[in-house]
């Protein structure tokens, strides 16, 4: 097949603009509005999702410029810089998601996702700083052809030199993808093993003491909340990496046979690369509304989330003989990646005469623990 004709390039440009507009107005902007209007959604996990959203918003805006970029050298440089910076920030944010999942599941010092909230802002700042610092020099660096690094690629302005394309974007991208999904797979394995152990403990509930059954139930609640945390982030990662598959295939084909570009691959790349914001927004609103992945609203809830603690409460004013009333266990996440608070009546506990230990709950009322 001969190189793309002008009409084919114009058709690809139209597809790019339409899909970029869909991503910006159908996903990125609604997510920004939701994030601004609902502070309870600003968890540590959602901050990383929001970082991805900003990357898609910036890249979508650059893709929308499309063929207008190559028509003007300054605009071309800006377009190439924005595309490279936002795409790099995207895969660095994806790497951070994998790192945070690993910390939650495999670092002894991290008991819940909420403990990562204080560092999430610094993580995101580091990702964007690195991507910006890497992208700026290419404004002045010439490629192996002795030409500008950011120049016409037939769709928009970016790298034409395959060394830059592969070294800066595609190689790191797929390394990150491999590492992140290995981490997610290991985390899922941990969840399955924990749930099997919890199920086994609950099945032996008849032979267990009341307190043991209580803690088994609480472990089950916490495990379910961790499963939601992983599920939410994995869905966003899947959107990110699936939308990079067509561009990667097109890049591999162009490297293997530069003289025979395939129009369909260029169209697919334009569709998937420019519409990431739409799919990311779709997953965000699905996980927020259907999975109930939100933060607690009360001040006391927030304080307990931040410490990653589990609260035990009992009815106020209960007399000593009545202290075998139900324990209400609230197993919650921290300020980042908070899950819905789970409050269920748990099995009654033993009376003070059975060597119970009195523990203060958050309300100040005593709870007798056997």
C-alpha cells in the first residue's frame, strides 16, 4: 500500500478530533466537576485516578489540535510537548497505582490504603515533574535525521525518530504494564488466600469463641473492602493499557514496514489514543455509583479512616449484665481508597465473670471483650 494520501490523513484528523472531543467533554470534564464538588471522593486512590484524568485531558486537547499542529512550527512544538508530557505522566501514574497496591498488601508498615494519603500528592507531583523535565529538552534536541524532535507524524506532532518513540514511551510503558499487572495478580492471590482462611474460620464458628467469631467477621469485611480497592484501580489500569494496544501495533508495523502504512491501524490509533478520557470517566462513575467506592462523611469516621483503625461501639448506658449486647464493628479504610463503612451486629460476647477485659470505645462507653 502506498503512503497515506492527503484525503486519508484528513479523514484520520477528523476521527482524532471527534474522539478527542468525546474524551474531553464526555469523561475528563465531568470527572473534574465531580472531584471538585464532592470532597468525599478525594481519596488517595481517586487522586491517582484524577492524575490520569488530567493526563487524558491534556493529551486529548493536544490530539484535538491534530493537523493544525504541523501547519505551524510553534504550535507543533507545543503539541508534541503536551502529548509527550501527558502520556509519560500517564504511565508513571499507572506505575504509582501498582506501587501503592504493593505497599498496601506487602509492606508491614501500611495497614490500610488510607495511610498512603499523605504521600499521594507527592507521588503525583513527582510523576508530573519527571515527565515535564524529560519532555522539555526535546524542544531543542535534534533527532537522528538532524531535524526537530517534535514534528509532523501524519496525525499530529510528536517524535518521528523511532529511538525517541520507543525509548521514551513504548519500552517504559510496557515494562510498567508488566510490573503493575504482576503486582495486581499477587494482590489478588493474597485476597483469595485470606478469604479462604476467613471462610474456613467462619465454618468452624461453632467451635470458636464469640470474640474469635467477631474478629473473623471483621476480617471478612476488611478483605471485601480491599477487594473493592483493587477492583477499582485495576479497571482504570485496564482502560489505560487497552487503549495503548492499537498505537503499539501501529508503531510496530510502521517500524517493520515504513513504506506501507495501513489506514485502518491509523484510524484505530486515533480512536483509542484520543478517547482515553471518556473510558476513564466511564469507569470512574461506574465504580463510584455501582461499587459504592466513597468516603465516610462524618468527622469521627474520617478520623478513624485516617488511622486505619477499627472501632468497637456498644449501647451507651448498658449495665454490666447487659454488656453481652452486640458489638458493632466498623472496618474502614483510611483517607485514601476508602471503602463504604460496614456496620453489622456481631455475635454477643461473654460477661465480665468470664475474665473479660474492658475496653473503651470511641463514644466513651465500656465494652467487655472476652
